[in-house]
């Protein structure tokens, strides 16, 4: 995906579950993704996934919850 395909971003810095439709999650600091719910072609839930600072993971996420860290979740 190209940045021009995103409709903005949500800043997440706490452990609340954030719902929406996100195409990428970028770590602003070392982060642990408590859970990320995937949809469409890839289904399932990622749990306890470490994301190093500056790294971006791609997929179609419908919910994101952090254990620690800060991320930008890019809307699609």
C-alpha cells in the first residue's frame, strides 16, 4: 500500500482496544501488540507481537490493542 491510499491515522498510546479499518500499523517506539484482529483475505488474531521502533506491519486490521508502546494505525 502507498501512503496516498490511507485516509488518515489514529494515534494509539494506551491499552484500550481501537476498532476501525486499518491498513498499516507503524511503531513510534518499541511496542508490543496485545492483539490485532485481521480481516478479508487473511483472518485471525495476532497476539503478543513485538514491533520494533520505526517498523510498520501491513494487513487489514479491524481492531488493535497494545500491551505497551505507541503507534500510528493508518485508516483505509
